[in-house]
């Protein structure tokens, strides 16, 4: 039933997205989780605490988040039960993956560059990446958009679907809580180095299966699209994925880089601090264009539909085996 739940949630999100009126009225699960994280952080991450206390408080925060999100998800699924109520559970679960919104934000970068030029392109890409937009030329804006597409395909879509399939609504909600915590407090700076340590490490752990699955989906999608290279994607993943400073982000980024014959990642600036990262797809072009963003989006949609198909085949196989 959990695999079927993941399949239905993906299909419903593809068809409906997350309605703007609903977001305006009640927010989104990520905003609710973010509000809880902010409250806990203000209470438990006081600057006068010792490092050991802040690290322990961060661990406690992670436990509270998992218990709250997972507990609510488990309660909803238990109350609603099986049968036709599964559709209602799937509607709730469809708020966890973000297939449509990810594509919309990345496409906006290509549209801004094509219609208005570099200034608007920088503004559009600043909505999805944390690096300094004013230091980006047009190829760097395009690479940033593609890198964001690759990484968010893994942790914003494949991973929620995976944990929905493994643990139902409880698993999907708990994953989303951990991933949101990592994005908010999992930073290596003075404020979060200790407090966010547990969230960052646990997020690395639970994203391991999805990042590898994402790379395989991208390689398979590249084999379908004539404008992409499956062999290049496979080679880049094997050669470059492990060089990334993240144990997970390198897998989808290397797959996209190799498939598109681009060199992604590499040195860049965040808040005035230069970060020297390895290249994914080393040897590929650095002069990415808006046309490359559109190629990346076609690759993304093909890989996404392959994931939906995989969920469907898995659900059918399990139904056949278990009756």
C-alpha cells in the first residue's frame, strides 16, 4: 500500500501541484515544519550554551521534528485507513514531492534570460540557489539553475517518493522534516556548526538511496533522449560523484553534467566566501546557455516520468504477489 500511496501522490502532484489558494490560506507542510524549527532553534541554540550542550540540543530538536512529523503522518494514515480513503491520504502526501514547482522555478531562469537578459536571469536564479547572483555571468547563471534542478530532483522529489514508498505518510513526512531542518540549520557556521550537526548528518544518511536512484533515472532518461548522452552520464557518475563535498549531491549533478556534456559545480561564491568544489562532468562545456537549461528540463521530466512508471510497475508487482 505504501508504494501505491507514493504512486498516487506523484500523479496527483503532477496533475494539481500545490494550489496557490491553499498555500495562501494555510501555508505548506514545509512552512509549518520551518516554523517549528525556528521556535526550537531560538529556545535551544542560545549563544551562551557550551558546544556540547548545543550539539545535544540539536539532536533533541531532530528527535522532536521526526516524532512530530512522523507521528502526525502515522495518525492521519491510521485514521483514514485503506480503500477509497487512500486517495485522501495521497492528496495530503502529494504536498511532499515538488515536481511541478521545481520545473517552474528552473524554467523561469531560462525565460528570464531569453526575454530580459542577464539581470533578470540573476534575479530568477537567486530564488533557487544561495550563491551570490551578482558575481554570475550568463553561463554561470545557467549552470546554477541546472545544478539546482539536479540536486532538488533528488532530495525534493525522488527522496520524498522513496520514503513514502518505504514508510507511508509517516516516512514521507519525517523525511521532509529532516530535509527542511538540514536546509535551515545544517550549515557549517558559528551559529549552526554544533546545533545543526545532527540534522545535517542524518539528512546525508537518509538521502543516500535516493541520490543513487536519481543518478540511475537520469542515465536511463539520457538513453531515451537523442540530445543527451547516457554513456557520458554513466562515466561522469563513476568518475566524479565521489569528489563532491556532499555524499549525495554529486550523484545527480554528475549524471546531469555527463548527460548534457557540461561541466557543473566547481568554484563558486556564497555570501562572499569562495568555495572550491570539484567539477562534475569534468571536461564538459562551461559555456552553458538557456537552451541547455531547457535540455536539462527535458531530461528532468523524462527521468521523473520514469520514476512514476517505476513506482507503478513496483505497485503492480507487489499487488500480484500479495493479491
